[in-house]
């Protein structure tokens, strides 16, 4: 974080409502990127719940430089919670695999992710999109490192199977 970001967090933690609004505006796109692939069509709900939790809990954040990790943990937790609640089973018709530059590729990936459990979507997002190592993902999801490895293997296999069917 830059000194400006740290100062913004400190002002928001101190009760400055304009700083809080600015901070939440800065965090919103990041939160949406984390929540969307996990909570799917309920991604906006998960993002909103995350921002509410950040708003309520910011005063308890002891280290402003840890903001992004703290927000990521909240976002993943909220996205998984909402995805479990929804248990959506959207089935896509993937009759053709699109080329890499095909604009429909993102939609097809989204549809394939929708076939996976929230836990599998969460581990794929943390490892493949966020780039977290197994240890960090384990800490964030509050599961053993071995569980991360096995869940990641099952998630990748499930994704490949859903993609090819």
C-alpha cells in the first residue's frame, strides 16, 4: 500500500465518513472481482455484504497495510456463504469450445464454473486468479494445506470434466 492509501485507511478508521466512502469506492472493483467467480450471479450480493462487513469492521483492523488481505478474506468468506445459500445449478450448453480470443469465452468459463461447488470455485479463484500459494489459501479458507491440495486437484478435474461435457 502507498502512504496515501495507509493515510486514507487511518482517516476512515478514525470515523471520517468521506474517507470511508472513498475507501469503499476504491475497494469495490477488487471485491467484485473476487466475489463474482465464486458467487456467480449472486456476486453483487456477496460484494455488497463484503463492503458492509468492511464498513462495520474497519475500526478493528489493527494494521492498515494489511487491508487488502483482510478484505480478500472477507470477500471469499461472504462469496462462499452466499453461493452455498443459493446452490445454483445453472447448466450451460457448450456445444463448441471457443477460440482463445472469442468474446464468448468468458461467458463459457462462467457457465463451467457455475457447475462447480462454491468450495471448488473459491479454491480456483484463490489459486488461479488471485495467485495465492497453497499455504495462504489454506489460511484464508481456514482449512489444512493438504485439504487445499486435494480440493484444488478435484476442482481442476471437475472444471475439465464440465468444460468438455
